[in-house]
């Protein structure tokens, strides 16, 4: 189980490769043949999963009933563009051209790591979504989690 965290500004090289920051690699585990799978994200970005996380996600999605139209659509979308990747000797991964086109990635990217995955955004799109952040995150958190978050009780209150 991973608990990835961090925001990393990176650049693609001329061949479409991005170097994963050492701080991120340390969180994943410094394996010689560190494998990943990349696919489309929900909001015109890319999702990068360590291989074992991808395997877990595919087990979940493969449980969907293929005789249900919405399930088939979700399965197709989830797997569309999915590509296995391996770090090269310089800790780079080659982003597939169709996926970079989908995400509008040209040169500058932001790697946004959380939980067990890494979102890969065109830097301009990432900055755009940051500009759409709500002014009052506390209100949204209260709506989602309510005041009864496990482990969030203060003693004496």
C-alpha cells in the first residue's frame, strides 16, 4: 500500500519522456524494474499507477457486469489508452503520444501524487483547475465528510 503525496513540476524531453523526481520514486520504492501503467484520467489528464495498484484497480473494474451498458462504457473508458511503462536507467518514462495529445501535454507537466496514484497534467491545465478552487474549502469538506469524521474528535468537547 502506498501513501503517495506531492506536487512536482517536470518537463518532457524531445522524445516525450518525463523524469520521475527522486522524492516520488522513494515513496514508491526504488526498484530496478519499477513498472507502471498509464491511462486517461477523468478531467483531461493522465493517471499513472504503480503496477501493483493497476492490478488491483483492474480487478475492481473487471467485476462490473458487462451486460449493463453503462458498465461497458466505463470499462472501455478505463482501459482506453492504457499502456504499461517501465522506468529507464535515467528514471524516465515515455508518455504515449495519443495520451499526451488527449491531455494537451506539450512540454511542461505537473505530477500530482496522492494515495496510490499520480495524476499527470499539462501545467497550464493544472494551473487552470487551481484557479477554480473554492474560496471556502472548509464548507465543502463539511458537506462531504460532515462533522462526524472518525478520529477527528477533540477530547473534552
